[in-house]
C-alpha cells in the first residue's frame, strides 16, 4: 500500500518523500488516480477544428494515457468530444483532421453521426438486441473556455470552479482574439519526474537565485500566491518601468502594476498571462524520470512580447531545466528523504503535495 500524508499546517508539514518520485508503482498509481480523473487541455478550437462540420483526432495525454479521442465541431458551433474508437471491433475511426457529414469506419463500414450516435452497420440485420446504447460512441466531458478545450475521462471535480477563478483575474482580456503562434511554440525534453517540474513552477522562492533576468522585471518582495481548491495563482508585480497590464476599474488588482498572472491547474497545466498574451505550458510525463513540456504561445499584442516578465521565456525555461534536472539527480541520494516547506514562499508546492496525497492516498 502506498499512502502519503501532508500536514495541512505548512509550518509543520514535510514534502512528499522521495519514493513518490522514484517508485515505479507510485508512478502507475498516479496515472490512474490523478491523471485519469482530472482535466487536460487538448488544444484550441480555432486551430484544431475551425470549420463547421470538422473533426480532429487527438489523444487525451499521450503517451501516459493515449486514449483516442475525437473533437467535433457541429454546424451549431457546438464542440464535442467523443471516442475515436469504433464500437464494433475497436478500429480507429479518424486518422486526420477533416470536414465530414458522417463518421464511417474503414474496417467494416459502421456509420455514426458526427456527435457519435450510431446510424447503421452492414450485415447486422439479423443481430438480436441491436443496436444498443453502447453502440454509440462514448462521449467525454468537454469544457470550452474562450476556444480552449479541456477534456476529462472521469472528472473528480467540476471544472467550472477553476474557470470562475481564472475569469476573476483575466476575464477582462479579449481571450478569443489571442492567436496561436507556432513559430514561438516548442517542446522541451526534461530529464526529471513530472511533479518535480511542477514543484519548481509553483514557487517564486527560487527566482532571485535562478532567474536573474526575470528578477529585474518583477518585484520579489511583493510576489503573491493565492490558493484555490484545484488551482492556484502566482502574481508577479512589475518592478520599475517593466511592462504591466492595463487593468479596468473593478478588477481585484486595479491600481496595481501586475507584470504576470501565473495560473496552475491541477495536476499539470500552467497558463501564464502577460501583457502580450498567453503562454500555455503542458507538462506531459513520458516516464518516471523524463518529461515533455509543451510551450504553446498565443499572441495578442506582439509589440510587447520581448518586454517585462514575458520576455526571454526560452532562457527562463533552460534555467528551470538545469535546476530540476539537478534535483532529479539529488533525490536519488540515500541521504535525502524529505524536506520542509517555507511557510512564506512555498504555499503553492504545499498545496500541490496535499492534492497529490489526497488523490493517491
């Protein structure tokens, strides 16, 4: 039995033990207990399915959970997510994005409506008790937020709670005007456990020590962490004349110079809002000691992209990689087991560890 406990009092709590990061059985347990029951960003509708009647195959979280899913945009502009697996013999239905009237299995000709409802099947005229409800394609839970699509296989929580927290701070932005920039988007391969990467993201404690450039753009002394049930927010306030948001009256931070809003959504999604736009970071576990981090860039105001806290993101990422890969090596030590949390600087990591312990244990 693998059970973990994190004291709710951060002043007394210790971090997850090294076994969480090094035990292959725990890694598999996290896959089923955490990732299979939470939400994943699977793309944006404008890029994946821009036209009415279009479909796009995808995967829930490849390679960890390579569940074949199909994103569908109906004529009503409604976006849905259904299984991309034929209910006859398990064949993959759609291999490439396309505009279609129906879904037709190329193996034996079974047909479905775009929304997954079974239509017809050759040579089944004499089959008893057919079709059944299970002959329809399974429909997954999908949330569309400003054209960003989130899917869950079996959600343990209501995603609308998370969106409510995001909208409170960034809802004033014209999010649907943000445009994906493939030239500024890239994947990073990091030699560490996926949760170590998240641990690092969830605290600004390391900024003065690791990110000298970023430290000149934000005020470390006023750096703030706000905790929600399944998400948290780090606010970086501008230092000097660094670029900041033009916040409207009535905004919770009106009158303050905010350089960046760093949103983390449990367990592995980061949404970083800057005056120029949005950088989405998706942390994908490849193995117990290797992680792929996808940086997806959505630009709103290109004139500000190389200024303030949102500048030189590749350099910041490389600096983070150096640290987390060193920690990955360090936790293999026989002399290290667990550590303590800074009560003033590591509230986000403590929150993350409590969620992990709750879901796994």
